C-alpha cells in the first residue's frame, strides 16, 4: 500500500512539474504565432521563462488596500490550478484521482476564479474593482457551463470518479446529441475559460490596465501570470480528456505524444482566434455567456433522457 501511495504522489508531482514547465512554453508559442499573424517577428520561445525569472527577482511593492489578502489570494490562485493538475490526465492516467471526484475538480476551478476576485478586490484601485465585477459576471455564466459538461459525463457513466469522467465519458453512448451540443458550446466558450481575446474583458490592457494585476509587482505578479499560463494548459487538457479522448488507449509513448499534440492544436486555435478578433464589450460578452449557458442547460436535459 505504501509503495502504491508513493507512486501516486510521485505521479501527482510529475504532473505539477510537467505543467509548470509546459505552461511558459505554450505562452511563448502563443506570442510567436500571434506576432507572425500580425507580420511581426515576435519574441523568442523562451521569453516567458525569462519574464517570470525577472519578475521573481524584482522588488515586491505592496500598494493595495489589503496586502495580506493580496499575498494570500495570489499564492492560493497558483496552488489551486496546480492542484487541478494532479487530477487531470496529462497524457497518462489520473495520478491522484482517488483523492476526490468530479465535484472536487469543479470546486478547484471555481476557487481559482474566486482567488482572482479576491486579488482584484484587495488591490482596491478603480481599475481592479471594475475588473473584479467583470470577472464575477464571467464566473456566474461560465462556471455552470463546465459543471454541465462534467454532469453529462457523470450521467453517461453513472459515476463521479475522475478517471471515469475524464476519459471521453461524454461519448459513453454512441454520439449522443447532448455530447455534440456540449462539444460545440465548450469549443466556442474556450476563449472565455482561458481569458483570451475576444473574452479577456476582465483584464483588457487597453481599457483597465490588466485589471486585477494593476497593483501587483515582483513575486506576486509572477505568480499571477504563471497561474494564467497554467490555466491555458489545464483547460486545454480537460477539453481533450472530455471531448477528444481517442488514442488514449495506445501504448504509453504514443498516447502521451498524441495527447500533447491535441493540446497544442487547441492552443494554436485559441491563439489564431485571439490574433484575428477584437475584444468584445462587456455587454456583448454577457450576451454570449447567456447563450452558451442556455444551450448547455438544454444539453443536460437531453442527457438526463439518454440522448
């Protein structure tokens, strides 16, 4: 038992290390591809690593209204997304699936959004408070959508076990209508989940100066940016596990490579959309969120009837 527990813990740590190493690389790919689309040369692929190291060495100036809450929310944000990494199959089996179920996964993802709210509120500036209100509206509309995708997987498999739900459970029956609907909804809402253009309204550098991060510097800003990079990888991995699971049964090296190839394709698709679309206004974004949520509720009703 101790040996098995040690292997499980090592698997979880391996997932955390893998995500921490991969997240800045995918951010570098995103910057490079965006620059090419806009006819620029762009920074080197390793630039995000350099940026994070530079920020970690900078002076950490605390100018917000509640410095203790600023520190707490920032570190908890990174910790919550890394905890999700321990529960997601990153080309392998779910390493620590026995420690929780699909409800815990939804809770941890929601907690990361709450940490952003706390960080923005603790900063206390006008721009950060505007960003906090926008983030709250986004969470109210988007978090239920991801919850619906998990519920449909649980209904199809009659289980909340992570290794069962995160293994293409949407397709447990032959091409269900509810699964097809949720695939389309999640694909359209993916930009909003990862906070990329045209749904980056809670940051909006040209409007509210990156919103929640405006009063952050040094180590806390590095943790904030790192958590955002990790969320792109985590949500991409969750999308692949839920909706594009084919190939997971191949031998280990091939399954691992195929999984990360699908993640890379999803990241590139999000990058192209970000580089070719303008940011939506908050009222436009809310209308899209409402439409996504309404359609996802139709999907969960269909799933409850076996469709």
